[in-house]
C-alpha cells in the first residue's frame, strides 16, 4: 500500500502542473500586455486621408481614449467592424485607428465601403508604433486612461460583450465631460 | 547526361546558403553581424510562437529584426536590446527567460527532478541489495541444515 503513495502523489502533482500549463499557455486570448499599468508609448504619425496632417498621441493627453490596431489584410478586423461602428455611435470615448502595415488606398477604400468608426486613423506603415505597443497580431484594442496609462489590451475581434465588460466599465462614471 | 549533372553539381557549389535564409540582413562588420544573429535567434516571433524572429517570414518578425539592427547600429548593448523587447512584449519574447523570482521554479525544476530521481534510484538499489542479502542468508541456512 505504502509504496503506491509516492508515485500517485508525483503523478497528481505532475498532472496538476501540466494542466495549469496547458490552461495558461500563451495563446492569443490569454497573453497579457507587458504595458499594463505603464504609460502608453507616445507616437506621431501621418493621418490617413490627409498627408499634410500629423496625429500625435499627446493631443489626447488628459482624457481616456481607445486605440484599435487594424489592417485590410486582417480577416478578424472585418469581423469586428460592425462592433466598432456600434461603439463609435455611442460617442463615449475617442476611438483612434492604427492602420498597421497597410496600403493607404486599401485602408481608405475599406472605410468608405464599411463605414468609418474612427475619430482619426494614424498610419503606421512601417509598424514601429505597433512594436512599441507590443502588438503581435491584428486586431488589438488598447484602453488608455486619462493619465496616459494602458489599462487594458484586448487581442482579437472586439465584441459588444468585451466592450461593455472591459472597456466601458473603465470609463469614468457620468461620461467624459 | 552525366555532363549536365556534373554542371548542376558544380553550379550548386556557388549557391550561397545565406541566400536561402529568411533573413538576408548584412551588418557593416562581422562582430555586429554575429551579435545580430545571436539576438534574432533568441527572440520569439510573437505571431508564430515557436519560431525565432530570425527564422520567420512574417512582417512582424522583419519589423523586429529591423528594430534589433537599428539598436545595434545605435550602439546599444545586447542586454539593453533584450530589455527593450521585454518592456514591449514581456518575458515571453525571450527564448531563454531571465532568472528572477517568477521564473526561479522554471530553472530549478530540472535540478529538483534530477535530485529526486537520484534519491529514488538509491533507495531502490538499497532495497534490492537488502532483499538479495536476506535471500542469500535463507539459502545458506537451508544448505546448512542439509
């Protein structure tokens, strides 16, 4: 009897470790942003559709905002577009688009066809800003608070459910004004 | 026919293996090149998980390689470059994670496993030896009684 105790304990312990490991493996939905609680990186990029204008993230200092990283080459971005339009219609918070490694004409055409949920779209053709945000796959959506810190990052298509639970709940009560 | 084959064989000698690699970046000197290759092989391509950025053809990997190259040319040390990657992507981007309180168990696990294995092996050998000795004494006894 006694000689079975140790192997069984070892087996259960190992199975437990592996179970936790599989459960928490860094797949797309569980990976936490390294930037959480840290200041969002500053960036200054051209504005989509107006080559003469630049958009600087500092323009939004002092109020919360949302950054959505997308590309016309990204299938999931099409999936989340409906939700983004619905979110934009609520006018709760500025929704800034980051056109990631994309062709400007294709991006413009996409917005003309599907509707434009963004207050402004910044063009990150070389992917430098995306790297600074630790982006590894579009779409990704970041919530930046009034002090300029990243409070949340959602990887994958945005849904109204995720919006209500993780984004709207982080907005100051009683709206922005 | 043999002539053609011979020609192909000789021609293949002139094919550079580097041309077949995903990454064809060339840095101004051999030292930087070696550091570049070591660094890029040690950073995970976050999109494809188990490839390094040196081996991955996706756009993000080439952006990260460009980032490594630019930091090298700017005179950053290897540790600074790795730290800048961890700051943006977290520890998971390093194939060899740093030893700290969160990763200690990861590093110590093999040592603990080895010690446990030795402990169990020693116990089994001792037990067997004891049984064999007992067995011998019984056999001796039987013979003695004959």
